[in-house]
C-alpha cells in the first residue's frame, strides 16, 4: 500500500470506529469523526496531512 492508500484506509477506519463508539459507548466519540473530517478538509487545501507525515516517517512507500 502507498501513503495515499494507507491514509484513506486509516481515515475510513477512524470514522467507522468513532461512529460505532459514539453509538454504543458515548456520543462524545462523534467529535472524533468531526476531527478526522476537518483534518481531511484542511489537507485538501494545504496539501499537508499529519498522518501522511507519520506514514512517511515509518517507511510507507510513496
């Protein structure tokens, strides 16, 4: 998997996880979904995403 594919997989997993936790544990977990969405939105405009920097640092291929 490349950095972009890994990023999409991680973002999708985080959204699904936070929605499930918000439903079954506490509604406050929905805020994590909002955080992921805002992060994706800002990366669309700035071209920089913290998770991409982490993935590159651990050696995920471009």
